[in-house]
């Protein structure tokens, strides 16, 4: 087609679309002018005015017919027809407000639930980091698990390893490192303020921001020079959100200082507003160069220790280098670096670890996140809400079938005056599309609230996680797509059924029996499918609820009731790793223990589900086999730890007054460590070391064995563990306080604060909740899955019950004449009651027969998420089936009772 043709047709079509009234008027004027000219020509040939006008109209082919041809030539008729369908559909829905409200609210709930779950999945799994070319970013390792201090890791790496990798690699254009732990309990003073305030601090390498391509909106970013320890200045960058909250976006913030401990950090830059770090779900307030590690956390020897793995390493691939090529090259280099670190004589176990090690490269385009533990539960929940939406679609399809059955006369009239089946189908489908769009808009509003509520639920606190769930193009496209698919699901078959209209039957006062029969069979099939899907959802909800119950009944090995948790921040006041810090903790233990209502108290390096310190150990007199035995979980605790936590002593003794900081080092081990590392005899008096090197094998003497306790999760298997006095292994600043109390936990909080203030009035003390809350937080993923699946399971049953009630009510109305005849001929009313109720039981039994194999197959798919229960658990099956049958019978009771009370005289006159 020639370009000049497009120059004419495109403006014409646009004008016809957006100014159709004006275009129609111009077309009408043009045709009338043409008709007048032709009439004048025929008059000039000798015809009368009337004959000439008639001949001109015949030549033209009719004004209205010609208009239609011209409109068709513009190829915008379908759009105009669609607009007409929308207008007519809007008027039709406004005439039935009850139906419209029920349908839209049902769809809003279904679409909103899907959108809410997808919005969190999008934020956690799908949304790219707001950085330059995110697809080029890779993470060394999997980003899951914990590091080590002596082994070879594929998750975390030492600072020395990072330096060597950055210098010697040939596959990355840029590399950077970040501390794996966000210091979210740190306190500092902002210049001009006299009080300490909490802040989240992240340690990163000087290349962190430049590698990501994140430019500051104020000041400068870190540079490679900031990685030099000798020349490093105490500097910091702050986040846009903290700049907004704390400094009210004051541009004079550059140059201000933040005092953390004895060090003053000068603010040199503010990050961009859309950047909140590379770990999804964390929100650092302050970034400090890794070279300042000793000032931020003096107890960590990460800059010098070659084997202290505590960093994530992020890198950007060189142009033209594939992930597979980079992975192969980086593993060759990593093994060489580890061999250099090990020295000329490599211990056999370390050589074996190096040989077996393999570092996978993981895409870092979407960042890191511990929230990815929720990815599988969220995907399961997305399937659950999709099934609920299917059930809702089946309900609305049944409503549409009943509604279109009452519109048979209207459809027959439209067909009789020339409307084709396709035109009628399109009109009815447009009404369904209107319902779905209204449901989608309301669903977005519902999803906005629901997604935030879920984030609060996951965080197990009053505030939601710092997760970006704002709508983006992907989320809006998902909502639009699911609304469109929903409209097709519930609107297509009713619209097709409605176009099969018998004009003779439709124009009679009654409705055709054949059409009603088709409608009844199709509606029955929809109801059976609803029951089957509801049964599957109930089984899933039952399995997840039983899993949650089983987890909460697991023996923890400690007593979490009536224990509150606190933490302090000694470095904020200049404390160092020396006897002054030990005295601080000991004084706090003594003062807190003296408060009324306190039964016992202690400190520990880590409490349940708050991370672990894990290394190999060496046993004096035993053959080195650290490569064969599992690593041991270590915990530095106070003397009263076992009494406070309620961990029973099995043999030996626990820590006592004789175990001072300068006394011989002692340890208490758990029964699993005793069984694995000291088989065949009593471990009391035996010695072991925290390192796998035999030179450290005599460091600690075993003085007691306690019962196994859970460390990281309720479903973990027993793990070897050892406990030490914190005064004898003082390597860390931050210890948690456990306080066992009597009475109200809220009453004990001010008493603990008062005790802390009596030791040091300036000491920051943070309440971390109760130990019971910490235990509940550890099953947040299972709790989320169980409770939401239960909610949506019962919602599905409710929708299915409504569907059964509606279909049976419609059936009673349709069979009123038949029921009247039966009663008039002497049928007992109880038989009529059971005749109707039997239909409900038939729906339930057929749906259960279809649902059982589907539920068994679905159970196997989620078996990895279950705990101490089989996917085919018979008790869950029986309870779900019983509940479904009872609710279905209840749904059929009212229609059956109404049928039983039909008056024969009224029924015989019913048409």
C-alpha cells in the first residue's frame, strides 16, 4: 500500500473513532449532496422530480446501507460496536444491582487475593534491583545458609579471599563485598543530638556502589581508596529514607557526623530514593566501608583472618562472558586461593574440602533475601487463591445462566430482528468483561490492604517488612490478565448457551423445557466441580494446619514460657573486649536477678532462631576426623543459662562460681555431641577444642552434659552443641539477656530497664519480645500457609454451598408444578423433602469422588512442606469430607423445606 494512502486513511480512521458523530454528519452531508446531484442529472434528462429522486436512491443503493459500507471501509466499526456493547452492558447491570454487587464483590475477593499474593511474590522473586544492568550481576554461591570459620564455604567468604579474587580474576569487570549481617541493633549519636538512637548499619566494600551503578543524589559515593585500612577515613553514606525521616531532606547533611562508639563518621553522600540495598526485606540506614570494621565491631577479626567467612561477594560479568564460563574460571581461581591460604602443608581434611568445593554463580539481578524461604509457601498460596477464583467463576457462571434464562425473550427479539449469534454472544461477553473489570479495580484496592497485612504477619511485629510492594507494570499486567481470563472463564459458556434460543418457546409465556434441562445439566457440572475443588482446598488446609500443630508440639528442649529477651549495645558507649565488658554483663545479671518478679536470668551469644556459631572441633586423644563428623554449634552463655532456659542437666554439673574468667576453660555439651564425639564412655573430664586443628584439642574440659535443645528451627534434627562461659571466650560484644519472670511480662520490662540504668544510665537497652514470640516467629512461614489456606479453604466451601443453595432453589422453582402434582396425588411431604435433599447429597458425593484423587496427587506435591503427617492422612480426609457433606446438606435444607411446603392448588396453577 502506498504511503500517501496511509496519510489519508489513518487520520480518517482516527477521526471516525474519536469524533464519530462529526464523521457521521460529514458522511450524511456528502451522501445527500451526491443524491441531490444525481437527482438534478435525471431531472435534466426529462424525469419528474419524484422519479429522478427515486432513481438516484436506487443507484446509490440506499442511504443507510451505503453509510454502513463506508463505516465498514474505515475498519473502526468493531470499536464503535464495542462501545455500544459497553453502554448497553452498563445499563443492563445497573438494572440488576443485587446481581452486580454480589458478582463484583465475589470477583474482587478472588482477583484481589491473587493480586495480593502475586505482589509479594513479585517483590521477593521477580522485581529487579534498581541498579545498572541488573542481569549482569552475579552472587558467588547460593546466598543461603551460614558461613564458617575454618572450612571451605560456598555461601560466605573472607575479606582476604575477596581481595585475592578481585585482583586475580579474569571474568568479572567489577567486584564488591558486603557483610552478611545487617547491624540492626546498633546505636549512635547524630551531630547536634545528645541522645543515642537506633540505626541499621551495613558494612560494604568501597566498590559497592560503583559496581552497582548507584549514584548518590547528594555528595559522593565510596571509592576503592576507602578500602585501604591505613588511609581510610571514618566516612558513611546514608539512605534516602533515613535522610527523609531523620534529617527532613536537609541538603546540609553532607559533612555532619554520626558517633558510633568512640568513632565519628562523616556523612559523605545520600543514596538514590529507589535504592535500599541489595538484600530484599532489609533497609540499611547507614553504609560504612568494610575497612572500618574494627571500629564498628572490634570483636570481629574479619580483615585479617583468611578463613573467617562472613562476606557476600557480588560481581559484574565482563561483556561476552557467560555465567558458565565465569563459574568454571572462578572455581579454578578459588581453589588456588584456598591452597595458598592453607600453606605448603595442607591438612588432609582441608585438602579434601578444597577438592570437593564448588562455587555456583547465582543471578543477583533480584538481590538477596532470607524472605525467599517464603517463596514456596507463596507459590502454594497462589495456587490456592487461583482455585478459589475458579470456584467463584463457577458460581458467577451459574448466576449468569439463571439470569440469561430470564432474558430469553429479549435475546429472541434481538435475534428475530436480525442480530446474529456472534453479535449476541459478543454483547453478553462484554457484560462479563465489565463485571471482571469492576472486580479487578476493587481487587487492586483489596490487594493493597491484604499484601500489607501479610507483610505484618510475616514480620511477626507491629510494622511490616520494608518490602517494595508498590504496583508496577508487571503487577498491573497480572491483574488485567487475570481479570480478562476470569471474564472468559465465567462468561463464555453462559453466553454460548444463551445464543441457542428457540424462538417459538421463547415467545411463549413459559420457558422451554429443553433449554432448562441443558442449563440444569451444565449448572450441575459446575456445582460438582466446585465441590471437588473445595475438597482439595480443605485437604490442603487440614494438612498445613496439622503441620503447624505438630511443630508447636515439638519438644524444644527448653521452656519458652515466661521468658523475656533484651539486648544492649556496649560499643555505643565505648566498651571494648576486655574485663570492663565482662564486668558490665555480670553486674547487669546481678542487678536484674535482684528485681522482684525475676526468677532467673542469664546472657547468651544467640537464642533460638537468631543465628548460630558453628565450626569443627578436635577431641584430645581422638583421631582427627573433622571432615567426617558434623560441625558443632557453639554458644557463649552465663552461669545461670540452663536454669533460665529450663534445659535439664543429664550428667555432671553446669557452670558455677568456681568457673571464673581466669579459671581453666570448661564446657557443657549436649547429648548429641556426647554421642558423636565421645562414644563408648562418659565425656566428663574429656577435653576438646573449637578448632579442627589438634593443637587446640585441649582447650576445654567437659564438665556436664545437658539435654538436646533446638537451635535454628523446630523441625531440625538433633545437632551437636557446646556451651561455654562468655567470660572465658569473650569474642563478641553483643549478647542477649534471657529473663525468666513471674506474672505480667509488661510489668517486668520497666524493672529490667531500671536495673540496667542503675549500672549505666546511658546504656541502650532494646526489648526483643518474649521467647514464646521468638518460637512463634520461627514458624511464621508455616503459620502463614496454614492460616491463609484454611481461610481460603472455608471461603471455597462457603462459595460452593451458596452455589448448591442457588441451584437447588432454582430447581425447586422450576419443579413447582411437578411437586404440586406429587403432593396432590398423595406423596408424603417428607418424601418430597428427601427427594430435593437427595440432589444436594448427590452433588457432594460426586464432588468428593472427583476430589479424592486430585487431593492425593496435590498432597504429594506439597509433601516437603509437611511435618509429621502423610499427604494421604485418613483423619484429615474424613474430617474434610464430613465438613463438606454437612455444609452441602445445610445448603440444601432450605430449598428442600420450601419444596415440602408447596401448596398443591398454587403449584397446579404455576406456569
